[in-house]
C-alpha cells in the first residue's frame, strides 16, 4: 500500500451514535464512539473507540464484513473461518449512526478501505454491502414502486388485511400448529408490514426473527413490537428490500404473505424466492410452501350486461351538441380489459375447475416473468359462456400440520375475493362439449401482469373427434387495472323459504357453530371444487 493512500485512510474519522459488542447480552451500556482506520505492522485495522471509556474494538479489514440492518443500523463482524463453505465469526459489534448521511459516508469509506487492503476478505453467503443498483429497481418502474410502498405504509390498509380473519387466523394456526418448525429457529419475515407474522413466529418460540419491510410501515412495526416486550428482544426490524439488505445469519424459516390478486399480482412472489435464495439455509422451510391458481369458465349474464352498459354513455350523438360515438369502440374495449374483482356464486361455474401449481421452494425468479397455462374443460350445462373465473389457495406444509388458505368461491370471503376475466364476445356451449384455451400472463414493470385469454368451444356431438373449433373468443386484460365490484348487489335468484311462524325462534348459536365448523374444515383442506389434493 502506498504511503499517501495510507495517510488519507488514517485521516478519516466517523462519529457513531453507539457501538456495542454483539456477544454482550445487554445493549444498555452503549455509548457514543468514533470509527477510524490505521495500519499496524502492515495490517490495516478498523477501530471503534468508545468515547466514555478506553475500550476499543479492532477489526482486520481483510477479514471483516459489514451488514446493513437498517438505514442507521449496521453489524460489523470478523470472519475467522478457514473454510469457504462454513462460516464462523470470532468478533462482532452493533453500529448505530446519528443520521443517514453519516451511515452512507461510512459505507462508502468502508468499501474504499477494503479496496486498499492488500488481501480481500471472502464474501458471506448473504452477499456483501453493494453500491450497485437494486435488482428490484431494475425491473420495477419508480412511480409504481413509490405508490406501492406508500399504500402499504398506511395503517388503514394494514388494518384491512389484519381484519381479514380468514387470512390472519390461518397464518396464526399454521404457525402455532407447527411450533416445532419455529422453536429455537431463526426466522425471516419477508415484507413484514405491521410485524404480525413476526410476532406469531416469536410466540411459537423462534430464537430470533428478522422482519424485513421496505415501506414506512417499518416504523409502525417497531412501535408495535416495542409495545409487546415479550417479543421485542427477539425481533429485529430491518427497513429495506430483500434484494438490498444483508443479514448476519442464515434463516431456518421464511414466512411471508406475498400473495396478490390471481396469486401473482404485485410481483412480491419474486421477492419471496429471492429471499429464499439469499437468506434461507438449504433445509429451511417456507410458509407458505406451494400456491395454486384455480380456473373455471363461468356464465353470468348480469355481469356481462353491466359491463356492456358502461360504454353506452359513448353512444350519445348529441351530448351538449357533441357526437361521442367515435370513442365508443375504445370505451367498450377499455371496460372489457378490466378483470372483475368480486365474490361470486359458485353456481355460475359451467365446468369443474382445473389448477396450475407454483412451488415456491423450486420456482426461480425468472419463472414468474411469464406464466403460460393451457386450459381444458368439459361443459356441464348448455349456456352462454362469458369468461374465465380464477381464485387461488396456498399450502403451509408444516412438519406437524398441513394447513390450507383458500380464496375459493363459496368459502369464507377474504380481502382477495375472486377474479373474473369477461370476454367481450361470449361463446355458446352444450353440456359435454370440450372447452379449450390458454391463459397467458406476462409480467410488466408496473408490478403486475398483462393477461391474454383465449377460450374456444370444440365440435360437439357425433363426429366431434374429427371436428375442430366451432367458436373462439380472445380478450386482453391488465391485472393492474381491475374493476372492483365488491359493493354491487348480487342479482342471482335465491330459493324462497316459507316465512317463520311468530312462535318459531331462530337459534343463532347453532348457526354460528355450524359456520365455525365449516370454516375450520375449509382452512384445513382445499375446497371440494379445487380438484384433487396436492
């Protein structure tokens, strides 16, 4: 190392809010400190000196590693292992800065110091702090990411998800029924939000939980966890994206709620498998483990007319003296490019459903960029087919209990509801007629997917085996721009029951018990119309 370069290094000094020994059970003794670098007998050392004592932590830069746990929180450790396959650490400190400028300057200088060290230290399996552009930022446009993190940074939206008792209750059951998977284990909560899943893991006996959250909700999670002291000492909130942050150790368990509409919307499943590749040990477990997209054709004349009528506004030829009809075709196409999100009656399905399986333990990130699903159904009635209905379920494959979370029609409603892709040109089918097609999903930079749907009715009756396609309909949808129809009244006919006599009393307790039993059965197994068990 040149003398001039060494002198520049030795002149740098950084003020720290605190520095504490990782091996210490208490952090109450933390005190302000300074970080400097010096060269002793040809070895470049990083030193952390506490201002209120003579104690100094010395790190050999050649074998030191820096991990970012938050904007102001870092860990510096010394890799003392000789094997590249198994890492161990002889010393480590917690570092906290006063502001983000100080932390950024320190990181930049640390990288510069490492470059000037004669021997380069080996990398941990999690990777090292990098100044490169985030992989997340490379594939997601900035405006979409900003709105996404703003949305999930608000308490009202977290409350909406927490109050989805099917969702929250199933996660709680999946964790608590599989305590053996969590007890004494290191857990990473991917996209922690309010931190509720982290606290479930801590209740199940997790040794430590790293709760990773990129939105401003991370600050609320810190408050919530601090208000629950039974868990606080075992949960570390890390504000950042899983593509960017570093962890000091491998995880035994990954837990997350990465599902969006149609399972894949918002593209968080990609971050889930990135976290798997970066942080999970080879024999680790994932909660959830497997997801399935279920699909079935449906018939809904009310919905079709409702959507078609929306564009009728643009058929006015004298709207304050203006002819609106030139835009009618575009408006009609625009309304039918919106997938419909609502809870529908399962009796609208015209064929038994099929499903497409996504194994989170095996899928690569790139496999989510394009999903192509061939469709094949057999119509169970004569009707006019209006499109394809979709829903999903996920499996928590615990060592003790397998627990399902389903969003199927007819099951207790979740905040995901179901989704339907409505064809602008319906097709007619007969009972027993074969329906074929293709559902093609292509990811885009607005954190969603474009959908190409084709449904076709094959020749029916005598000689069908030699016949081809009778009718076919194709439509394109943008999953980013759905039509939320949850508040619309359901216009489906219901059976009329004779009125209750005045002396008859309704036993609400019995009804509640029956509902509870039904919900318990649905949570433990996939719905009956979701085809066979995985």
